[in-house]
């Protein structure tokens, strides 16, 4: 824990640990301000984190790619598009 002074413009320097990072500032209670490091997900990508099956498949595919497991069959882009459409709904 450390003591810091808010300047005349309401700014507070948090230090290098949080430099350049996004934070959530909960100042709903003026006696207790909570600063939480955060990340933002673009709205058009948020659906993935709401769909457990789609997220599982993406993670599985990334793990397969990392381990060098690639498909030997040609791509079927029409089938892939149909699958993507069914997952988003």
C-alpha cells in the first residue's frame, strides 16, 4: 500500500506497473476507490465469449495448430460458412 496525491486536475499517477494498461475505476463509494486492470473485447467479437461451444472449438483448433495437427483434406468454405452462421444464432 502506498500514499499518493491527486493533482489539481484530478489526476493520479499509478506507476509503471499499470502504465499503458486499461483499468476499471469503481468510484461509486468516494471513501473506497477500486482500480481493477481490465481488457476490452470488440463488440463484434464478444459473441464468441458468450458461446461456450464456439469458444471451445476455437481453443481446440488453436491447440491443434500449435501441435502441428493440420487437416489434409481440402477446405470446404461453404460448409464452414454454414457452420459459422449456425453458431452465431
